[in-house]
């Protein structure tokens, strides 16, 4: 237990970029994320009876009871309250603290700031209570917190990437068994995130509807994990079920081919797979919007290896793969042309595979 006089606990949790394997996690499919160098820091100043967190730039400090109960919190504090509740449910003794959250992760860009908040808070509360959980147990707990906080039935992608990240490595994760292995990201590859300027919030999108459609399609086939299916399984399904499943089945295959392309240093093949992933998300899964399609087109025209929408879709950012020496030129050309056409967004962020969450 942290005494008021003890040195402060500081935890840090990164955002994530999923290289490929989008909308596959909640059917037990394959994903290939990296943790990035931007994230959320939580500085604990002292122990207390309740949990009070301030933040730089997100309003007044808010307080929730040490067991996560009480009236429903608002804004980002909902994630904190939900994590506290989930930790209480697995037996972590209630502890209070006073602290401050700060972030260099752009919110609403599809870089998973909510998962980073959940993980930073969970790590701090565990540290203060001398309570330990394995990284993947913590990831699953934070995934449940997301559902508890905002009712979004997300998969394990964001929280797992945040906790398992490694310098220069992507994480090839089977979302059913949670088995994973590291894939080296070639040093001549540059990864850009380009913002559409259309804020994305999973609460207000058709995320839950897509998930329900996919689960319905899986039930029709009696399948529990999408990696057991292939394209021949789709015969005879209704149009929507067939298209949702076709995305997931082909996307699982693309994850494996993309991992092999990275391991072989074949950026041309990796780039083509990104383009195919975007087309499948746009046409079969129907989670794109014209602004994201435009960014992908502009990136390809500017000489990128490939690009696709990132995360849940319906706004946020695209991921662009370029040769390291070309990143600045591509970012500049895409940003200028995108702003000229839409009057917004187009900011690019260079990201790199970075270590996962932990104490600082
Ligand atoms: C969001 C969810 C993830 C995942 C992606 C789509 O980021 O939080 O669990 O489903 O969308 O791949």
C-alpha cells in the first residue's frame, strides 16, 4: 500500500496501430498491431480514501469511490471507474489515490486512447495495492472495462497491443487462443498515420451492429472462430452475412501474408495487402467513409507502398506504409492535397513499434 510519504508511482500506456487484421479480433481471428511511442502517463501523487484524477486539458479533476461504485462518472473518468470496478471484481483490494493523467496521444484518431487510459489506470491501481496480474489478464480485464464504461463490445486488439508491445516488433496475435509471436518490422519501412479530421467514436458508430452481423453469420455456420472458416463456407449465406464473413476470412489470410512479407522484407507485397484490406473494409465490411477512401487514394498516388483505414473505421485515420526515405514527401503531398479538397485534417504522425505499457 502506498503511504502518503512514499515516492510517487508513475505508469505509462501507449496507443496502438494495427498494421493489418481489422474487425477480426471479436471473431477470434488474427491481428498484427504495434504499440506506438505516444501514450498516456498517470502520475500518482499520494494515497487517498477515494480516486481523484486531474488531467491536462480534459476538464476539472473528478473523483470516484475506491471500489468503483457511486454515481456514473462522465467523460474519460468513465473508463477509470470501469477499470476500478473490474479490478474489484477480481479481488484487488480497494485503494484510493490522487493523481494526474497526461497524454500525447491524439484522441479520436483511432489510436486507442481509451485502452491506454484503462491500462495506465489499471497498472497504477495494481501498483498501489501490491496486486499483480499477467499482461494478458490485465488486457482482458481492460477490455471488459471498455464494455462496462461505454457499452462498446470491443475485441482484445487495443488492450493486448498496449500491454504486449515491443521495440521494433509487431505482435501477431490469435485472438481466440491469445497465442502470439513477434514479427520484426523492417527498418526501411516507415509507418505514417494520417488524420481524416473526422472524429471517430466507437460509441456513435455502427461498431456494435457490425459485430452483431458477424456473430449472426458465424452462428448460421455454427462457427466459434473465424480462423476455422474459408471462402467455401460462405456458399448459401444471405448477402450481408456473406460479405461480413468474406471480409474476416480474407483479412485473416492477409494478416498471415503480411507477417510473412515483413519477415521477408518485401514492402511491395505488404503495401498491396494494405490496399486489399482497405477495399475489403470498404466494400464487404462497410466501415469506411469517403474521407478515408480519399486519403488512401492520395497516399497511393503520392508513391506510398500502400494504405488502409485504421481501427474501427467511420472516421479517424489511415495507416500509410512508405519506404523510410520517402515518408516526409508522402506525408507532405497527401496533407496538402487532402486539405485542399476537404478543408480539414491531413496531419501526419510518424509512428514506430515501441515498448508496451509499464511503470516508469
Ligand atoms: C476498435 C476495437 C478493436 C477492434 C477494432 C477493429 O479499435 O476497439 O477491438 O475491433 O476496432 O479492428
